[in-house]
């Protein structure tokens, strides 16, 4: 198969999978919204009702920022009920809907005048306990005459913005790869794209002078990873198992690349991205905490986007593009235009300062909107100059992969692109920042959870054929996914394999010569990068990340693994190290034997209690034979599951730990099932408050606690375990604990979940303190 054919097949497969994922999200969202009443939508966290407009302001890019809160006239408390709105979510502001129907409009208007003005779609800009801000693009026709009702509600929608950007990125990538792009592409950028798409082999790593490390506390595997990333001409991957200091290593790489040294002749410009706002903010906090260099200056950093933690951390807030742009000299002129614009919008919404009575109507209103359009255009032009000047002097720009494709970074190129949590991001979204760089560094752990994909049938790992509803939110029709294509070559499903994917390679010998299978294997030297001809294979599902694909294309030569972990007791680390990390993951002496009894605030009433509660790193409460059967929550087999007796066992053990002086903030209770999390919250939260964390396994990825209690839930006569058999989810669950890991589950059911679960239970039987979980 020619490289052109493989390339065409790869792009076609990516488009098909993205279309199916978009359709699955739209279908789920539209069905949920159409089948739920207003109260149920609020209970599910998809709606906030009874809101009033507080003010209308202007944000970056000339976006209209609509700020809403719960008026005291309609609510006893200004605090929002629990909800799922986060910055970046797509949302619609519309007339409030109650059980009896929409609320009355502020004033009766002619149909032609009110058409399209009573609702507006935008992106959630900021969320606090009492206010939500929605950013509406000024170029949207629906926002040109924004006239919201007195009482509003905000509705969460399927986010098509992300998919639009990924589709455009794939189109752009195909044009560049095929040589039909109108853009001027540098040789270095072209080379990077060719290597990532298997159109060219990787260059050999050139030797570099000895590196003077800024942080001498780095261990040997971290130093090796730093050197490997500095040497690699095109791409390098860092495999960071749990607790191995992946972010610590990335900070050292950033410092090396932005500082002149024998190994780095000139300071480079970096774009640092992550799959989530949390990962980006984490890197930013570390960079802000670095000491000044030899010349007394710190690394100049700018944060793009609106992270959820911006309001709670002053350092991050001061580093955002919005704040930095507002402090420049050029911003003064733009600010004058912005003030005029906000004043006009305040008059139009009836919420401006000094505005009394109703907003203008008819010809007066149309004239004011014409002025708003002119002011918005002028503001964008002036603001664009301010933004470019701020970004031009920034050595490091930080953003999520998605927001790296925004208007602010248009026409900006970087020497190196670094992507953290690359194993949790779709490949298509990773290409958004990659197209702006000449060199790529990926960091992540393919043995932890992959990106969340709605369109995958977890039973057979094949994409679902999502049916699109005839009408979806906002009356827009969803475009049907393209017709199915030939099934791509099968990839090994790692959900139940016992070997790490790090040992897998997919490569052909040079000159396309294949060794006959009937001949005995020859003992040959490993292929060097220049001898290896990679194969580009279309992914089976969107769960195949860029990190995974590169590892299979180039083998272990493309990555370096961090091998010392600084989180877990050695007993907690032992099983994942042996089964997933080829026994290469070792425990630092600083954590290898740490227990709760080492902490001054813990205590025990007797030596037995001290041994059982404070001096045991791994405990397994086995419910086999207790008939603590699970219960299905929901109308069909797709519902979540809970286990009430198992939850009681968990609660009793939390009481034991707390009684021995372990603080609630040191404990996390996790479960793979949301229904069990809800049940555990109702049992535990009233006594221990919000400091004791209760959540899903997926939500704990990237986190850690001194004590982690896992509720496995599954216990049934048919021995079904569902997605519990996903070894990467189990790996995340067991590697969150630092000093103490407690597992509660039915071994008689769980052992039927495949080889990996069977091996884990056998390991628990031999190495954990196994206890009978009866409640009598």
C-alpha cells in the first residue's frame, strides 16, 4: 500500500470517527433535553433556572459577556444548586421555563421584532458559586439584537465548537501533508508533520554537550528523559507512570529550552498545552514558583483561555492574556472603545449604569445596534494589536490543546510544542497546537485512562453507529455521519491484555522486504531510527491517541520512561509495576515504607488497632459469600450500579481511620460507578463534610490521597463485571493511594472479569491483609 493511500485512509478514518462522536454527543444531549422537564434538567445539572441578567460587558475578541445570577426576588439563596457547567461548555440563554410553561416576556413585541432576540448561544466564560458568565460571539447573527427576557435560564448544549475546530485542523493537516496548502510552511514544520504521519523516518538524535541541570534533585531516569527531549530533532515522548514526577520533568525541559546554554544555543519559544485546564494550570503554577535566573529575570509566561481556577489563584490570574493585555500602554485606547461599547450594550439591555426604565425600541434600537457593530469592529482591531504585542514578548505560552486554535494565536509559530496529558487527548485535538510548532514533546501514561469517547461500544471496542435525531437543540439539523468505510487493520485491544503496550511495535524493514514466517528468526541488532520504516495505520477508535500511535509506529525508541515513583508505599506500587510497567517502576526510599503510624497526629487504642489500621498498607475486604448483590439504577441496562451493603463496609472503615486520627482531607473514597458515588456521598458526607473526597475513578486521575478506599460494586450471580475489567481504570484506582489502599469487593464475581482482574485478586490474596466483610 502506498504512503498516499495510507494517508488518505488515515484522514478518512479520522473524519468518520469524529463525525460519529459528534453525532453521539448531539444525540445524547438532544434526547436528554427533549425528555426531561425543567426540574429534572436542573437535578441533572444541565440547567440553571430563574436567573436574571446582572450586566453585559465586553471580553477578548469583542465577545459579549452576559453575567447572570439568582435574583433575591425569586430565590431564598443566591448560591447555585449543584450543576455541571464549566468554562468552555456550550450553553444557551433563553426564557425561563417552569412546569407551567415559559415566563412572561418583559414587554409585548411584534413577532418580527422579537424574532431570535429572546435567546442566545455562547460559551461559558466563568462560573462562581453565585454567578455564571456566558460569552456570546459578536459575529453571531443571534447576538446582533440581544434582548433577553427578565427571567432566564441557562441550558447546557452539545459542544460542537470543539468538533468544528478538530475538523478544520484535519482538513488543514491533509492539505499540508499532500502539499496543496497555500500556507508557507517552514522545512522544520514540514519535517515534523512527515515524521508524525510516517512520510519520513525520524532523524538520529545528535550528540549534545553535557547538560547542567537546574534541578539537581532529578533522578537518573528524569535526567535521561530531559536529555532525550533536548536531543530529539522532531519528536520525543515521556512515559510518566503514576507519581513519577512527570510535571517536574517537564518544568526542567522548559527551563532548558528557554535558557541559553551549550546544549541550547539560543532561547526557544514554547507553546505548552494540556488536555485539561487543570494540567495547564498545574504547569503554570510551577513555572511561576521558579526562582529568577542569573540575570534576575523570570521566564515570561502567558496563559491563553479562561481556566476554572483563574479566580482563585492570583498568580494565574495575573498571567492570563486578558489581564496582561489590559496593563499595556496600547490598551488605553482600546479601553476607551470598550467603555463606549459596554455603555451602549448596557443601554440596549436596560442593565447599564444610570439606565432607568425599559431599553430602547424600534428605529432607535436599530441605530444603536449599528453603532455597537462599528465599535466592536474597532475594538477588535485595537485589541488585536495589544494581544500580539503581549504574545510576542512571551517565551512560554500556555493553553489547552483546543484553545491553542483560537483567534489570539492565529499566525503565531513556536519552536517547540509540549503537550501534557497527551494520552488523555484525542489525536485530532493534539494537532491543533502541533501545526504551530517545529518540534514536539508528548508526555503521558498510556497505561492510564484514555480520552472519554461516547461513540465506542465498550464491549467490542468498535465505534457505535450513532443515529442522529431529526431535530436537535436550537432547531438545527445534525449532519449525518459519512458512510462507513472499510474496517481498518485490527489493533490489539489492550483492555484485557497482560503486557504493556510499550513492548509493541509496528514497523517494516527498510525497502519493504518482509522476512518469511517459516524461517527461523535471525538475531539482529535493533533497528536504528533511520533504518526503521514506520507504517501509518488508521485508528480503530478515537481512544487510540497520538502517543499510542507513535509508540506502535516507532517502538520504545521514541520514548523514555520515568522509573522512580514518589507517591506510593512499595506494597501498593508492586502489582502495577509488575503487570503494566515491566517491573521497572520502583519506589523512592522516601515513600517506600511510609505508613499512617509515622504521622504525629495518628494514634491507636491498642497495638492490634495500630497494626490493623495504621500499619497496614493494603487491606482487602472480601464480600464473597455474603450475598451483597449490586443494584441497577436506571430504566435499562445502561444505568449505573450501586451496592448498599458494600457502601456500609466502606463507611465503617472510614470511621475506623477517622477514629485513629486520620483527617478527612487525607481520605478519598472512589468507585467506578456514579450511582455508588451518590450512595456513598449520602452516607459519609453528612458526618465528615466536603473535606473527605468522594468521586469516580475517572475523576481521580492525576490526583493522590494518603488513604484511598475503592468500592468495586459488582456482585451478581451471573459473574458480570462490566467496564471494571478495563485494566487502565483499575490502574488509576489503585495508584492514587500514598500510605494506605483499601479495596472492598466480591472476589467470587470480580475474578471472572478476565486475566488481569484474576491476577490482581490472586495478588491481593497473597499480599494484602484480607478480611471478611460481613456486617454481623
